[in-house]
């Protein structure tokens, strides 16, 4: 994989083990990829609203949380002028058509099914990172929205 110049990735998932696996996968893919993990939508919103941060290049966002859902978090992100163009990948085991439609209509860039094995996780992250440049300034496209390995 072509190395990326300090690409910042955020994972929002309450599963601590998922964050560990994600971190290990990113380290194996490219040392220039940086990961920040958040366990709730409220935490990531607090982070994103800090004007002193460098915004992430990609946010991987789980749908299901006990308080603010990933879809509500997506809506909140898209409602802020300085955040509305962030690349957001909905990242979930729950790939129902309803969840896909909610994510698409609220302007997620891509919907990614969580992988059960580490190699699948690495392949998914690598592919989304490579595709992410296509989301900059482009229209939302239902044909390329659902990503599967």
C-alpha cells in the first residue's frame, strides 16, 4: 500500500477489543496512519467540537450505542459547517436495509460491515483508506455506498 502522510483516523465504538484490533491492523497497514478511539458518540462530538484539533481524515462510526446512536451522531456531524465534509464510514455488524438507508440518507460516505477476522479487518481498513480520496467533494452515491469484502 502506498504510504499516507499522517492520515488521521477515528474509530467510534464502545467495544474496547474492537479498538485494540483496529489499532493493531492500522499499525500493520501503514505507520503513517494515526488512530484515535472513542467509546461514545458524545465523546467524539466533544473532541470534534474542539477548535484546536486537526480534523480526522476518516471516521469509522458504529451505529449502536446506549445513548446517542451512530445515526444521530452522523446527523450532528453533518449539521456543523466545519465538520459536514468529513469522510464517515458507518462501521457495523447491523447491515439491515433500514440501517443502510438511514446512513445513506443522513450522508454517510460508505457503509462497511465489521469483519469477523483480523485479516478481513485489515483488508477493509486498507480499502476504505484507499477509497477515501474519492469522497472528497463528491456526491453521495448509492451504488458505491455498501462496501463488502
